[in-house]
């Protein structure tokens, strides 16, 4: 890619705070810069809340810079108090290592790790070997407790209780930056804006001890236009693991984007050119819905691959009717153009044997078992509100049972509200 990635990040809205904007911009224009983003493997999957940082890394790599993804095996054993109201649950070293391996695999969807173009590093390599007295003497003396307590992350936790373990987190993350500078020539740390205090602590420490200029940059913390936390769904986080969130459901999350967020999300979560995205800023109606479909396709393609994105697209056509994508709408997208052939195979479903179906299970109990409903009581409330449909007809009886006579083309179609589909199929 030609041009300066700093301008690209700014144009797309990625930049929230920067330690030294002009010197960093000049550095990124003059040479390939090694930079890092830290991810603590506290779960076995990334979720949509990580995507700003992951896509920021992808944009940087497109312009020739080298990402280091820190899989925080050491810091995960402490827990970052930033943005938290209570102390994190402590995980075993074995669980942390297992989570880290799965996260590395997910990152490879977004980053090119071939020939050292990107690397992952576990900070347990140096944090696990620290001798505490020496660490306090050599590193801790550069940190002011008074200053640390002025940072928002610590102020908030002081109200509910801040453990001494968590109080050490900033020192450990700052030490990461120092070690990455020494071992890999890393000059820049990037992360969410809730990491600002930790990032400037690392930059300050590295400057003090190495007498070199290093930099920090943060991304905005995202909420949707309606005020909801980015990536939150009715059933919880929007995970990138297909075992947690099926590719079809992942696709549907993005297709249901608020109209006001479409341009923003295309800039953040796809690699489509800014020039094309800017052309749709004022479109409405059917064209805007087509742009949402492109957004859903591109985000699903990045996370789950081309085949899964095409399956989800065809399944959406089966559930909601024909999709038509104009050839001139975001032409760099690899989304199929024109009318799409329906395919229901990716719509989430439950498989029952014919013997199970002959026992005529209760529909609400069955849906609660699959997780589509939180409970039967929630199902009864939705039935009373007219929000559950069986084979296209509104369900009126909360005690309704299903059997083989409800099969249509080998399946029973359940719809909850306007957008959530589920099929019961015969094994």
C-alpha cells in the first residue's frame, strides 16, 4: 500500500489519543515500524470488542509495518483493572496457554504471519522469570503511586476495592514495552483508549531507561449509535469462535447494524477502500440495506472465511428473501453480485431423530434446551406478545407441541421476532 498509514487510520476514525502525533506520523512515513498490541488470553476466543485493535493491526501491516501480538500469558495471571468493577477470576497457567493457542489461530485470519511479517509473543517468557526484589528496585522506582492513583482505571476501582496484585498490572505492562523494544526494536504500542494510562507508562519507562523515542496510540472505545456496547447481543458477547457464535448468526449481527453506524463500521471492520465507503455516506432505503449486506459479508469473510460468508449470505436470502447487490456498490468487495440463490444450510438448527419427534416434545421446552430461549417463562412471555412463529404462523399456544406432521420440506421453521430463525430438522 502506498501513502502513510497514519493518514489512513485517521481517515477511518481509528485514532483517539497519540503521545506525539507529528513525530509518529513522520516515523511511519519514513520506515517500517515494529509495533505491538496486547491481548490477555482470559477466554478461549476473541470477541467483537477486540476487533478495533485487530483491524488496526491489519491496517498497519497493509502499509508495511510489523505487528507483534502479545498473548499476555503473564499479565493474564494478574488481571487488568482497566474498565473493570471487580477483580478478574484467576486462571491456571495451563488454561491461559490453551486460550492463547486458540487466539493465535484466530489472529491468523487477519494478519500474515509468514516469513516473520507478524509474530506472536507470550509475555510470560520474561514476566515468569522476574525476580521480585530486583524488579521493584529497577522498574518500580520509576513509578509514582500518587500519579498512578490519578488514572481513571485505578480511581474507579478504589471505590469497590483494588487489590495489590492488580495495582502491579501497570508496571508489568510497561515492562512489556521495554522488553519488546530491547528484543524486537518495537517503537509503538497500540490499544483501546481504556489502555491509555498503561501505554504512556510503558512509553515513559522505555524512554527513561533506553533514551529512545517510542510512541503510544489508542483507538476509540466503541458504542453503537443506539448507545449499546459494541458486540453485545441478547445472548452475550459476539465471539469470533464459530463454536460459540455460528457464522450465520455472526453475519446477522452485522446485517442488523443501525443505519447510522454503517459507514463507520465499514471503515473500522472491513478492508474496503475509504474512497468507496465515502460514496455511500448519503444513501438510504434499499441501497443502504445492500450496504449492510456487504458489511456483513466482509466481516464474516475476514473472521470465518469466504465459504462461510457465502453460505451465510445464501441462508439470509432463504430466510428473508432475495438479496440483490448492485455492481457499483462498494465494488472492491468480493460479495456475489445480482440476485442470490437461496440456501438454508447455514441457518442454525436442532437435529432430532424421527423417534424423538414422534414423542411430540413441547416447543418452548425444546427451544430453551437449544439456548434460543433463556427459559420457558421467557417463551411464554414472547408467545403472549405474538413474537414466536411456527412455520410462518404466529404461535398462540405456549403449550404447543411439535411432531412429524409439522415438517415442511424436511424441517420445522421457528422464528422469534423479525430476525432470529431456527430450524428443527430430522437426523
